[in-house]
C-alpha cells in the first residue's frame, strides 16, 4: 500500500480551515433550513462519512478528492458530536473539552503503543489509517468544544476569535520552526484550525449588525466549497501527487 | 518547500501579533463587563415572530403557527454566532425556550394548550432577558 495522506503544505492547511467552516454551516443548513432536524442530519451524515471512509480505506494510494471529502465529513460529524453532547445531553463544555482531550490522548497512546510511531507522513497500513482518522475525528470534536468553551467563558466573539486563534496557530508554527516536535505541533495546529475556521466563517456570514461582513451562511459556504473544489482540483492535477510517492520522513 | 514562505509570514504575524493577543485578552474583559449591563441587546425581531406565533395559536391555527415558528428558528440560528458571545447564559435560556416551543408545535398531534404555554414562557423569558 502506498502512502495514503497528502503532504502537509500551505494548500493542505488552507483546505483544512475552509472545510471546517463548510462542516459547521453545512450541518446547520441541513438541520434548520432543509428541516431534517439535528438527529436525522446526524444519522445521514454519519452514514455518508462511513461510506467515504470505506472508499478512502479501500484505495491503494492517496486520492485527493476522496481524502478531502472524508475530512469535510469528519469535520461535520465531529462538530455534531460536540453539539449533541452540549445541546441535547446538557453536558458542560468543560467536561466535553476534557473528555475529548482524554479520548485524543488515548488514541495517540494506543497508536504509539501498537505502531511505535505517530508519523503523519507514512500512513501505509489500514491499521495506521484507522488511528489517523480516529485522531482526526477527535481533533474536530475537541476543537469545537474548546472553541465554544473559550467563546462562552471569555465572551470571545468571532472577531477576537479570528485574531486569537490565528495568533495561537502562528505561535505553534514558530515553535515548529524552532524545532518543536513536528507531530505534536501538527496536531496542535490541527485542533486550533477548527475554531479558527469557525470564527472565519462567522465573520464572513454574520450580519453587519453583529459585526460580521454579512454574506450569509449560504453564500459563505458556497464560496468556501468552491475554493475547496478548486484547490483539490489543483493538487489533483498539478500539486503534491508527484512528490508524495515516498514517505517524507 | 512551500512551507518556508508560510513560516516567514507566520513569524512576522506572530511578532506583530503577540502584543495584539495581549491586548485582546484585556479587551475581552471590557465587553464582558458591558455584557453584564447590555446582555443580549435588542431581541425585538425575534420577539415579534414569537408574538405572531402566539396569535396564530390563539386563533387555533396550529399549522400556521408551526410554519411561522420556523422563521424564528432560522433567524435565531443564523444570529447565534453574533448573539451568544454577548451573554452566553441568557442566550442558552432563550434557546432552550425556543426549543420547547418548537417541540410543542412539531408534536405528532400538537396540543393547543401546551403550545400556548410554551410560547407564553418563551415571551416571558425574552422579556426578562431584555430587561436585565
């Protein structure tokens, strides 16, 4: 089996941030505007995620559109997982943040104990791939819970959210540059891009009355989705496919 | 490597951005204190839909009330990111009340008395939050 994940480039992070926003607004759109309700939306999207994941697992090599479709669906389901705990089961965000952090830590512990590596560059067996996607699901759930918690506990609106989470990601990038553990910094950035993407989406979609740009959720989602499709098309035909053949580390 | 320019940008934004984080941290406490006085702000657009719904329930037209309360659900949902940070506790109180009203009107066979009670509670909560 060839490596099944993309090279971590600027395009990788751009698609990741945009897919986060689409994950949030997309789920909302189906639940409220289309009127499926939260439960039916969750069931349908979990079904879609399983289908996408099976397609991804069955491929022998990295196929950009399948990989990123899976990320978008993991993003939606991870967000819904947090929303379900908070809104339906009334579980405090402090508890869900702690629980998802523990779940993620447990995933990494198990991953390392079985594989003796947490490398995000050589996902070459189905077992490693399952660890990889489990970790990604929990980073979205944790990013949602931690982002919502900081918004509520600090009264952090989306404008300050964009600034604060960008600064945190920049700090992670700098520590990576100065030799901090690449795997640790990758996952920290992965968690932080969730609240950044949400704040960015809110900034564009919220009405001017609330300090947003006023594009509305539908335009924002369509815009972001178009950019994602464009970038995925770019990496498919132009981008990191050729350089990705060997494991990078 | 594409990463090099990205890191360079990050470096610049961090060094210029670090004081900003400090500033924003102090900054957040100011709106927090203000939020205690202003709370969620003007809920009139949401309240007027709830009044419509109450009127339709009074007329006995539960189907129309159910259709009208969807406007409230959509509008409230769209404003979440803007409203919630102003006063999260108040927002949750109103949100729960809206959920109860939605649930009453969307029941298999909606009970007019229960719908009336849920929408009355919602209006009471909206008013108490607006006054605080």
